[in-house]
């Protein structure tokens, strides 16, 4: 099993969710986050005064997937979230040692 975490632009969330749904992914956790990478924030103007927004709004998606689906999941997220512009985000894949469904006690891939 692997734990996949993706940081994407908020307006791409529905496209990513639909792409993952076509792969049979049944659940994920979504969190609104703020951050920056190479784009290093942006300059905004408010009431005539210019100021720098250091942290941009992003969405973090987290999901656990069986090893057999990892490549497809990463590819689907990348294709759906990509705009071709700076700030599209990142995808991280971690080893996942154990998963347990609290309600039934199922473990491993069965708990996903």
C-alpha cells in the first residue's frame, strides 16, 4: 500500500476527484491549505496599497491506494491538475505500513 498526497490548485479539485473516481478510488481526504513553492507568492493591490501575499491557497488531497494502482493514481492526478503554469502543485508518494478500518477491523488492502 502507498499513501499519496497531492497539493493542487483549488479550482482543479473536481477534475481530480472525477479522474480518481474513474479508477475506482472510493475515498480521499481533502484539506484547504496555504503555501508557496517556486512561485513565491504574489503581489496584490488593496485600496491602492501594494502588498505581497506570501502564502497562496491550495488544496491537499490524501489517499491510501493499493500498490497496483499507484502509477495510475499519480498519472490521473497529474493529468487532471495540470494547467501548464507555475504553481500547479506536487504529488508525494509514501510507503504505508498498515491500514485498519475502525468499524470492521479489516486490515491492509481490505481496509481501503
